[in-house]
């Protein structure tokens, strides 16, 4: 079994797996010096090395498009919602713990690209203060432990988090955000101690594992085994995909992904509009009107359970659901969640240019 320490970390290493000439190597090394590369060999094995447009390659291999700036580093106001370093409270019922800045893989579309490879400025330093905050705010009924990737914490630390959080009465459930089932499932499959920890605490408090599968090719036998192991441990598994240009931006691929997820026992939860993150938006954003068309056409190919997901954007003002295209110049939206209670459930329409990929503040 490959270990995380065997991850590919340089373009030179990568060129042993994917053919590229010396000029390309040098150009991509410049990109990787700014935005680090980290790819499990397992995930590399899913790539067709002769296909430059391979969707798995798009998600893990640096490209020259990352040199394009645009956008911003914090597109959903994470800084403004930080109440304690490492703890965010945007919606009344939910808090987010940034438990680590580590991931099994550095995804090229990462919306926390500002954190990748950096120090732990936004990670947990004082969990006791966080617990006190959560206990003092009884409107909070769920906690999302994320990062980075929650499963990149040690078993001891995961046990510590779940042990303390599961004892808080007013929490209905605990969520663990991870892409490990897609990028490095062996981290779960070969870790019986982790599965035992999850089994122990899922008997005390409902535990959700939120995954991110973006393409059917990621649902390998190893990934499906990982999902089954998590389900057998008593946790609920749901998926939050991201709509990504030249990865899953066609109805057939998106429908196949949702079908494969439900077949494996995973609940489709969201399809996120890719955020306008600096050095990401040019590479991966799909225009909203086109995204809406893709989603609606995909749903016609899905059964009832596979089409339960919502097409949303995680905006500074809240989670905004794209409900549909009214005409060629107008779209309808709804606040699925809102930071300002006055926005909760609010419907609104926006006049559109076909290439619009995000909603600016003045449109809300």
C-alpha cells in the first residue's frame, strides 16, 4: 500500500508519471512554487497519462491557468465570521472548526488556496475556548470539523474532538469534512482504529461524513470500500460536489456521478458553484446560466434519490440556491441559508450576462 509520505510533491516527480517536455516542466515548476503540489500515488493511478484533458488530472496537476489572478482569496467572508482563531460562526445553528491545514492532496480548485502549504494560522490553537463558546451558544446544534481535511488529524485528535463534542447536549450532530474517500481511501480502509472511534461516537451522537466526489472515475472499488466501512461504522455519508469546468460540466457526467454515489450509499447534498478564488476562477468556473442548464438536464437522467442535491453558491451573504433560468437574460435565486436573518428564504431574480459566474454584492 502506498503511504502519504510517498505522495508526489514536485513537478519532476510528476513527469515520471505524466509525459511532459522540459519546457513544460520548468513552467509548471513556477506554478508549483507558488501553489504547492501534493498528489497521492493512488490518485495518480486514476489518470490517463496520455489525455491532457483527463478530469482527474485537471483536479490535481498544476496548470498554467493558475497564473491568472482575478477573484479574491476569501470569497465567502470566512475572516469576518471568525469568532475565535480556528472557529467560524456564520449561521446561527452551525459552527465550523478549521482543525488542520493538511490534506491528503492539494486540489487545484481549492477555495482555501490561501492556506495550502502555509502555517497553521487558521487552525485550532485553543479548543477549550471553542468548547466554551459552543456550550454558551445553545442555538448551535451542529459542528463541522473541517480544515484542510478532518481525516488528516491523528486518531488521537479525532477521538479528542468527538469525545468532547458528543457530550454537548444541544448538538444534534457532528460533521467531519473530508476528501480522503476520493483521494486516498486507504487512510480509512487500513485504519481500523479510526473506524472504531467513529463507531464508538456514532452510538452517542449522529455523525455525518461530508465527502467531495466530483467525477465518477473517483468512485473506484477502493473508494466504495471506504464508503462501506464508514457506513458500517454507523456514520451517515453525504457528498458536496463542485461544478468544475472540463471535469464534470456536462449533464451525462454529473448524472453518472450522482447515480454512482447513491448506488454506493452516499447522499447527494450540494453541487457547489466553483468560487471566484484567486488563481482558480479562470481555470474552473462555469457560467451560472450554463451551470443551471447542466444541473437541470442531469436531474432528468437521475432517479428521485440521485436528484436530491441543490445547486448552490457559498456566498459571503449565505448559501444561495440557483433555482432556474427565467429567460435568456434572467435567473431566479433563493437564500437557502443566510447570515442576515432578513434574507432567510428570500427569492430574488437577477438580470444576467451569459458569462456571469458569480453574484456581486450589489445584485443581492
